[in-house]
């Protein structure tokens, strides 16, 4: 059997071991140290805009701390994009809050501004003004941030950007993760760069960063003994993990370029196939890192559905995956309010994420293209550069 082609596998640059070795040589085996400081500075420089970054153990932990900073507690409500990974919604429950889910819009597959405002006005009419809005840049595609930020300002609600999938993406030239009061980054093993695990909280003030670091290190008071006046968490990134991140930052731009190349590959493959739409930027204001390339299949036109294609890939040891199942359809959130129509549900039914790794080879693309060609009964031609004798 051919080797496995993964949906999105880790891709090391080579210099990661240098930073990790420095940590070992200096005995900085702790949740602080030169690599942590350096990784935070690297991210701040890349994002620009004068942001402050706190390196943490996960993007989920970062979102939890952001919610705490926004005043989310037991009995409060938080608006959350429905079409996303569960880690966008779970921290709301960690705080004792209740999620209010919002449908997607068709252009970016992200939070629908129209449904958002309807939800806010309805919750306010019920005496339950939301404490925060969690908007997600799905698969690296920037959300409609101008409209979402304007609505949030109108009702004085904190915005938290889940940019876990969007490092390297921009909206109107500004980095995703820098629009709201807080931004969330993830460096999980499948992300555009990885520290094997890990995440970061993007802040706009040094005060917010300092408070996040305080809470992420068990909220230890300034005393010679261990004293705690509030609940803390073990969320700080280790100096070893941060060393991997420093090496990955050196190749981040190359990784974005490679992911976008995979998107272009799929655009070329599907350009003449009726009934298949490749998820792409809706306009010049949007620049996606295309962390994952995805398609939507119209079964009425194609005669086959996304599950048929997924199984065809699986039969050839190639990983693909349905789009995120919307949170309002998840058993754990069955009782949560939902605002919108059926855009997210339809995307889940018809959408498929395709292999998108920055380390895929021409031969990998040839294998992928061959399956697509066969699946759609030779309705397309492979890009000329990938066709072999």
C-alpha cells in the first residue's frame, strides 16, 4: 500500500533542535526562559500592530483566560460561532457560562453579522446581554471583521478572535488575531506551524498580558511563600516547547506559501468540474493562509457526495475530513440557543477538507489528483507539471 497522505501533518524547518539544545544546555527546563521570551517577541513582530503575546500551553487555555478577562462567569452568556471546533466553545463552559451559537454566512463560512446582531438584540430583550463574542477564522479564512467589530462596539461587547487556524492570514492587510480585545493562536501538531502542542494569547496592553501570565502560572501572589488570592491555572508554555516555536517561526512565511500553493492546486484541478466549489477568498480584502483547503460538492449536479469522495481517498490511504460539525448540532450543546438559518448545516453536509500539508510532494499531488480525476469520471485534467509518463 502507498504511504499515508495526511490531512495536515507537522513540518519541521531544521533549526528547532538548535533552540531546544540551547534550553537543555542552559538547564532552562521550565515554563519560563529565553525561548519563551523570544517566541513571544517573534510572534509580536510577525503580527505587528504593537500587540503583546503570552505563550501558553494551548489555544484552548488562551481562550479560557480571554473569557475570564472579559468577565465571563457562572450565569453569563457568550456568543460563539457555531461552525468551529469544540475548543472554541468548551472554555465557555469552563467559566460556568452558556454559549449562544451563530450561523455562518456563505462568503467566508464564518460568523454571520446579520444573525449576530439579531442574537444580541434578542438576548438583551431577555435581560441577558452577552459578555463576549467569539469569532473564528475558519480554515484560515478571515471573517467579516469590519461588520463584526462594528456590531460589537455598538453594543459594547468584548470580541475574542479564535485565530487558531489563521496565523499568517490578514484582513485588509491587518493580521488575524489582532482585531478584537484578544486573539487566540494554536500551535497544535496539525497547525500551520507547530510546537507539538501550545498556543498563545494576543493582547493589546501589557496589563492584559501580565494578568494572563499571572493566571497561567497558578496565580501566585508576590510573596516569599506560596500565597494565592485567586484561582490560577497551569497554562504557561515551557521553554523547551517554545524552542520548537522559535525554529518554526523562521519558516512560517514559507509554510503559508506552501499551503496557498495547495489551494491553487485544487483550484486548477476543479476548475472544469461542475458542481464543486473550492473554498476561496471572496475578495481582495481577504488573504487566507489556506491552512486547510476545502470544497463543497453539490450532489444534485455531481451525482455523488462528499462522503463518497472521502471514502475514495481513504481507500488509497489518503486522509480527508468533513467540515466541522456545527456546535449547535453537537449532543453536548443540544440545549444551547442558536440564531441563523441552515448555512452551517449545509456546509457540514456537503463540505470536505482535502490534504493541505506544506510538506506534500509532487508525487503526493499526483496521487491526490488521480483519485479526483477517477472519482469525477475523467472530467478534469491534471496540471501539466504533475502528469508523469
